[in-house]
C-alpha cells in the first residue's frame, strides 16, 4: 500500500515493514481512534512525555534529577505526567520511607520499548536542526501575520 493510499483514509494492516503495511482481514480507517499509530500518539504525543521517557532511558532517576534535566517543566506538571505514565504501566515508581522523601522512577519493559521510536525522533531532530529552525521561524512569522 502506498503512502498516498494511507493518506486517502484506509489501511488494512498494522504491522509496518519500512513504509509498507502488511494486510490483515479487517479494514481500519487511518484516522479512526482504534488505529494503532493514533493510539500510541494518544499515549506519548504531548509536550513533555517524550522528553521524560528520553531522560528515563538512561536509567533510574530521582524526581529532583528529572526536574533538573528538564528545567522548563513545573514540578506539578512533572508529577502529573509521571503519575499518568505509572498508571499506564510505562514508568515504575519506587518510594522510600525516609526523611526527606525519596522517590525514584525508571522505565518498565513497555517504557523501554516505547523509548525506541522516541530516540529515533530525537536523533533525527539533532541531525536536522537547521530544517527544524526554519520551520519554527516560518510558523512564528505566520502567527505574527495573522
């Protein structure tokens, strides 16, 4: 199936090999809520989740370490996302009964598997910084013009 067929609204399979899709018996519109790519994006496609997963890919981190690694995130937002990721089974949280409180976070097996495509996006972004800067400048200029 070609990319144009995918964009026209239908894909019969979910397993990807490169850019082609393997066909299964059931038809699922690409934009349907049950489409796997949409479902995974619902899990990770916000401003902070990919960054948090990328930071946790280096191993177990304390809350304060994560907060220092991501200086623009508020403590409240970091807590909310970590709790959501824990609830989704993507992050494991371990609380130690000590004073001051100590909490550590690490990726679960699912979280490590989800990190793989995020790492590819991060690598691509590093290699294409100039193009990204150009797009962001155009976006900012268009916002000012409207």
